[in-house]
C-alpha cells in the first residue's frame, strides 16, 4: 500500500459529522487537513498496516499533511516492540505533533518495560520549547512514574516548567492532580508552598477535587489552598 492508497482508505472511512467535531476541537489544525476518521478505525488500520507490510516508508515520510496520517503514525510507532527503535521513531515524530489529540493518544507500549531509558529522555523533551513535545514528556511522567517508580525529583521537573502555553499548563495540572491521588504526601507541598503558577495551582486543585481517588478530608483541605 502506498500513500495514495492510504489516503483513499482514510477518505473511504470518513465520518462527516465527526469531522466537524474534530475541526472544533483541534485548535490550530487547518480544517482542510482533517478528514474525519474515528480513532478505533485508525487503530485497526495501523494494526493491519504493521501486519501486512514494511511500513518504514510511511514513518520516513514526515511531515504528513492530514491529522489522520499523524494519528496513524502515532499508532504505528506505539506498536514497535524494540525499545531503541521505538524511542528513535518517537523522537523523529515529536517535532511534527501539532495538536493535543495526537500527543495524548501517542503512548508506545514498550515504554512500560524500559522505564529507565524512557526517564533518561524526558528532561530533554521538557526543555525542548516545543509545546507538544513538552506535553508528551509530562504525559510520560504521569503514565509511567506516579506509582512504584515515583520520585519527587520528577514532580520538581514539572513544577519548574514556566510556560504560557495552555496545553503545557493543562498537562502540568493533570500531572499534579493525578500525583495528589497517587502520591499525596509527597506532592502536597508543591501547593502549600505555592511552588506552581497560579493557573496550574488552581487547576490542579480543581481536577483533584473532581477525582474519586481523593478523600473527602483531602478535598476539604485542598479547597483552602485555592488562590
């Protein structure tokens, strides 16, 4: 299958109502770059492509035009089983991610089995200055390092981010809200000591209060910390 055939297959799976929704949700992505294909269809297509042929040529064809091509790219890379190959392809792709949906749905499964190597790359992503590379780095800390591999230095990295970008700040807030649910005693100091920006501070509290994993006693205390 070549690129023309992939694009033809994507358009054959187009859902026009879903396309209109995506156009509204994907700020910054031009409307003519959105086809309107639902995520399960794209994941099945990525799975089939990986099974039936060498898809290296597609991964080498950055930048892509369509949002759905980027989604396919993310889902294909996420299926790579060799850590070094997957990490290399990840770092090739990160500069081309231009929206929150591709960023948030890009989650290579092999990372969970190679967290030392993953962690070694995250500081560079966080310092990249690229909105969605930074967001991806925060997301990887949230997905892989808030349980048995948690260390307060990881939260320090997120707290140190000074960024005006909404999508970075929202990711930071989600990180701290999730950290409060999983590592409350270790991260509550970031709020009591006012170590986060005002927006991230308040949004972290809001999201934590909405969580079922936060106790009522903790929620009551968090409410007193609102700025």
